[in-house]
C-alpha cells in the first residue's frame, strides 16, 4: 500500500465572519502611530503600543466613545447611515476588491468589510438589532471587534472600485473612512498616516521638510532642468502676485521617480513662460488627513487656499497626485472655500477658460497640458520617448472621483509613440488599485501590499508579454512611490513614470541645447536622437 | 516514457483541485470557476502553472517551461498568508494525484517530483529574500527623508 | 442556521394564516384588523426611514464617477456614467433604478454556440431585474382589486401578462418569472459559498417571504380557483374603511394575506428599504460638478489649523537665511490662532 499521506485538512473555511478574531503578523500590518505624532495633532490617547500587543491600552470608556462617535456620524453623514441600512448582500462587490483577489481572505470582500461596521450599527442603533441581537445580524462591540476593525479598515485603500459595481452605489471608502475616524477617537491609528499628517501640519509637507530644505530641493531640480536643457530655469518660491500657485505632492521634489515628473513640470512652465510660484508653506498637495478623518483633512487642506489668498494669485494649478485630487476635487471648496478671492482659471497661453473648475479654481496639470497640446502650442518630439513602450495606469481617485481619463491619455499619445492600453476591465473606472493607497504604503506592510497589488501587476505583466511594455505611467504620487517595488517583485523590467516626465522628454524647448538623454539620463533611442537633435527648436 | 496529453490533463485538473482546497471555502468556486485572467489572477496563475508543470512532468521536463511556471506560482504563494510548508505543499500533492490517476508513481516521476520540489524551495527562498531586500530598499529611501 | 430560522418563521406565518382562515374570529382579525395594522406600520415606518435618511445632511460631494468627466469640448464626456448636469444625474438614476446599470457592469455576456451565455454575475443581474419588474407588474395587476371601475392600463397589463393564453385561467408570465427569479436568487444564496458566507437571517427571510406570497397567490389563482369577486369585495371594503370579510375566501387566501401583511410591516425595518434608499445614494445622485459649483456642508465646523503667521514665526530665521520672502514685519505681535470660517 502506498504511503497514504496524512491528509491534513487544509481547507480553512472562515465559517462565520462574526467571529472577530484576527491575527496580526509582521509584514502584513501597519505599525501604530508614535505618541509624539498624536501629540503634535492634539489627538486622543497617545501611548506606546503595537497592534501585535494583547493589550491595546484603550481608554477605560472606549466603548462609549466609539458608540457616541458612531451616533454623531450617523447624524452628520447621510452616506454613512444609508450605507449602513441598504445593503442587500447581493455579493456583486465581492470579487472587485484587489485585496480580496490577492489575499483570498473572505473578510476582504467589500460587503464583509462593511458588515464589520454594520453589525455594530444594527446591534446598537436599530430596533431589530436591539431586540433580536445576532439573529438580526448584530454583534457586541468588544475589544476584539476594535482590533478587527483596525486590521480590515487599514486593509482597504479607499479605491472605490467596489462602489462602481454596487447597485446602490455603496462606497466602502466612506465606511472605511468612518471606521478610521472612530478608531482615531480611541487612539488606534497608524504611523504611516499620522506622521505625514503631523509633518504636514507643522512644516507644510508630509516629509517634514523645512522651508530652507524645500528651497534646496526645488533649486536642485531647477538647476538640473537648466543643465539638461541649457536654459536658465528658476522656480519662484512664495512670490506674491504671481498668476498661478502651483501645488504638488511633496514626493515630487523628494522622491524618485516623482522627481523626473517635477523636471517635466519645470521645463513646461519655462517653455510657456507661465507666471507662477510654488509655496514653502503649502508645499504639499497630498493630504493624509483623508486617511484619518474629515477634520484632519480640512486642517491640512486649509493651507492651500490660505496661501493662494496671501500670495494674491489668480488660480491654483495642481500636480500629479491621486488622493490630493480627491480632496481638491470633492472636498476643498466645501471645506475651505469659497475661493472668491481667486479668479476663474484661464490658460494664459491658449485663453481656454477652465469651466469645470469655475468654483474651486483649481486645475489639474493634465487638464492644463492637454489643453496646450490640443491647441498645438507645444513643440513635441515623441521620438525622444522611443526607448519607452508605455502603458497607463489610471490612478483610483482621478478615475473614480473625477473621471480624468482622456486628458492624461491625450498627453501620452502626443509625447510617445509606443502606447498600449491594459485590458479594458483593469483600466479607467475599473482600474485596479496599486494596493498601497490610503496610507498603507509602508515597508512594514509590504506583504499585504504585494497581495493587493497583484491584480494590477498581473495586467501589467500581460501587456509586457504582449507588447513589450517597459514603462507604467501614472498620475499619482503614491503609485510612483509604491509601484516600483511592486513591479520589481511581480513584473521585473517595467519602470514607473509620471505623465509629465514623458512630456519633459518630448518637449522641444525654444533655444534648448542638443539633448541626447532623457530626464533620467538614459540615452534616447538612436534614431530618435539624431532626428531630435536635427530638428530646429523653434515655435511661435 | 510517453504518457498521453490526456493523462497530464487529468493530473493537472486534480492537482489544481487539491491546491485550491488550501484556500478558504468561500472563495473556492470563484478561484476555480472564473476564467477571466484579469478578474481572477490567483486562480489563473494556479491553473496555468500547474497545467504546465503536469505536462512537463509527464513529458519532456523542460526547464525553460518548468522554471517560469514554478516561479509564477511560488512568487504568489510566498506573499499569501501561508506558512512555508503550506505554501509549497502543492508540489507534494502531486504524489497522491499521480497515484490516483496512473496507479503508481514510477521512480522516474518520484525523482522529477523531487526536482520540482527543490526548484520550488529555491524560488520560495529567493522570493522571501527579495521581499526582505525590497523592504530594506524602501526603508533606505525613507531614511533619506529629512524628517527623520 | 439563519436560513432555517427564516424558513420556520415564514412557515409559521403561513400556518397562522391557514389556521386563522378556518375560524370566524381569525377571519375577522386577518381580514379586518391586521391589514390596517400592517398598512400603518408600513406607511409610518417607510416615511420614518426615508425622513431619517433625508434629515442626515450630505456634507460632501462624493459621486463615484464611471466615465470621462466633462472638461473640454473636444473630449467626449460620459454624460450618464459621469454626469455633470441634473439631466445626466436623472438619466444615471433612471438607468440605475430601471435597468440596474451598476449591477450590469458585473456581467459579461458571451456568445457560445450561437447562444448568449450570461456568466454567473450576469445571471444575478438578469434575475434581479426580472424579479423586480415582475413584482411591479404583479402589484399593478392587484390594483384591479382595489379600484372600481378597473383602470384601462390595468386591463392592458393583464392582457400583456397573459399574452400566451396558456391554460385557463390564462397563465401570467409575471407569476412564472417572479417564482423562477426568486428561486434562482435563493439557490444562489445557498449554493455560492461566498454569498452564503455573507447572508443573514434577513436575506433569507425576505426571499422566503416573497416566495411564500407568490406561491400562495399562484395556488389561489390556478388551483383553488378563488372567486376574485369575493376578494374584491373585501379589498374595496378595506379601501373604503368598511371592512367585511365575505364567505368563501378559503384558508390559502388568508395565508396569502397574512404573509403580505408581514412583508409590509417588516419592510420598513429591513434591508428591503433599499427601494427607497437608492434614490438618496450620494455616490449616484450627485452630478460630478464639485469644482464648478460649490457644495455646501451645513455643519462645516471650524478646525484648528497651522496658520501662515504661526508657520512663519516658527521658521522665520530659516526663511530669511534661505532668501524666501517673509511677510510679517520685524517685531510684530503674536501670530493668529484658530481658523474660523
């Protein structure tokens, strides 16, 4: 008789999702926020603790705090109350979550993520739940539930893909945001969210770069852009009376490959002679407040309008960043507006009135550039990007909170000649998240990020194999920070770049010196180089 | 040894079944039933890799086919919530599957399975090391940040 | 266990109806009292739920956009999936409510062997849509019991519904569709482990209840051949607040009636309120125009910010040494405090 292997039953059915127990393992969780960061933001319950600890040192009346917090938010947000009430558990959202697809953990089904909260809502805030308890789908609020919330609400990137498929438009991002707000009330936050927030609050940007450091970084980029082009490129800082305040995510001037995108912006602004300034005070477009609470979002976002008012600019131009644009597009005007001290944005080059930004007075750089290209005001040599075979990753927020789909594509198709879309059900409004958004993009959480990023990487792999794609372009700072790691693991050989980096490569500037290499210092493809250098750089 | 493609298909099918059984029951029908490779990347990687491996195991055992198949599968299992033994268990599931389909596991197949197992060990370790080095790399970048 | 409890409760309701229908006291309760109680619960509960949602403000403008935004004239905008006008929103909501647009996104229809094959998720869309439309048709058909004379459109719907003229009385398509669709939705809950995993008592209860109502209705019409005139007499009496249960309605009718009353009184307290809630969903019923029109948050509380003067005060020396222009005159007083707006 052959050795009948001892068949250990491997099948691990979760059985009942109402069991709140979760196991915190290093590598797939984010660490707790340091007490000093809570202190800097005057948040409750600063202390030393870690999610792996048995005792989370919650305040003695934590349960009352959470339930009161829920009650308050149910009154203040129709989205919250409605989404607690109307889910029919049809399951349409189940296989739409990248974390569910990558981790195969049934509790990552968006519906279950929401049920973790709904079960508490039903138990404490509905008649049937109070009368019938678990039969009505209610659960007791215990410390284990808090731990489970922490685990799963910091395992959601608020990408809203599930919401696209929900017959009632239930938005898991709203539920995750509420969950995180409630956790914040009892001091259960992650450092990767709160440290950038605390830095941003104090110095103006997530990285905590102080004004002189900011100037150094910007000057360095300006010098490099000057060197590449042979032109004199300077970047005004805190200059009053400029027409445009340019706001970008801080990663653009301190991270790679973001930095090349910054070079692209600077070259563009120089070429069109844009009258602009950047600000050392509003030196962050991103907003990690979005990942902790609405209040924090407002506190951090206030700087942008305040600075625009102080500098007496006419309108605001925003760089490439996903969640920054969620805030600028859907929250800023409501929270910190009205922007009546600004003017309706008009492109100084083409005269285009940006009607869609009539009230907020903030224009996305891709809108601005696409308009320039459409009017033929830029001289572009797409052959300078011939060494790239590009695809485009729709970043979640520009795709599902704005619908900024064609503007970046318009730019890409004008600045590079090799462009291939990923499969239809992985782009545009159905785009797969990078798996690292909403404050999950830290190294200690890498394994979870690799799981969550797998569906995206899988589509990249497909176009790499099919078309030889070697560049993933995107317009999100978190993408640029985290996708290189993800692709190095899943699809080695594919780099990540911002759309304006490719623009910077292709942009033929008036009086520029002969360029032989792209912004990364990599030589142009041979024929592109000869053609590029031969072309007389001149335009009206 | 010449075993027809039909046998390798049956082996692959049962092997996939066993491998999928390690995932929670709730997601099983989706993993095995959804054939869009973009909707169901995990299921498709398992399906494709195991089909290739079964074909090679009972066929030419060409390293150019087995290596990428092992890599794709192990790469994925190395980041999922498995212990190392559970992550690589699928290789050892081959023995009962082949015994079931072919009646016995020939010494040649035994040694081929061992070979696959060793390859998988190598890949698994390489993946875990890569994860560690990627983490380290991210940490280094973070350390450059002036805030710290 | 949830499904068993749900089934038991539904069976108990049906049994109560059957038993009550055999007793004169029961008939009076079932036909003359309980329907009013159910109607009151339904109306009051429904309004209360809607009001409670409506009273909660929509502080932020959070539509989920599913297509190209309206930016330039030369970029074609997705007017319905990413509406920028109220008309677009109306179209989006109509597509959502009448056609289950978002649910349809799940499905991929494939042509296989000359047949249109819907995937599992496509079947969900189809059966959900079929169920809701058939239910609407059935409800409208029931108007004939409450209205005298019977409106022409009700007669027309009936003719349409019995288009095939099968059997006597002619078979209503909606009866077949509603039972088939409910059956599928129920089987799906049992069979798909992912859906089973998330299903609660209320999910099974709603399905069993609707199924029991449909089955008792079908039994009355096609098998026990209830006299519709008797039912109409009762219905008109109820509508006129002069309820009187006529003889000869049969126990199944009372079971049907009690199940309907149970549904009506349960609905406002359950997920079945999604029928009202969908109209209020802020990710669907707002135009994507948050940059062109300011959305007002009624409780826009002031928050503590780090103001420019505070910031400049802290970094003044560094600003000056870096050559960044400063704002505040030398020796000016303390910087401002909390932002109030």
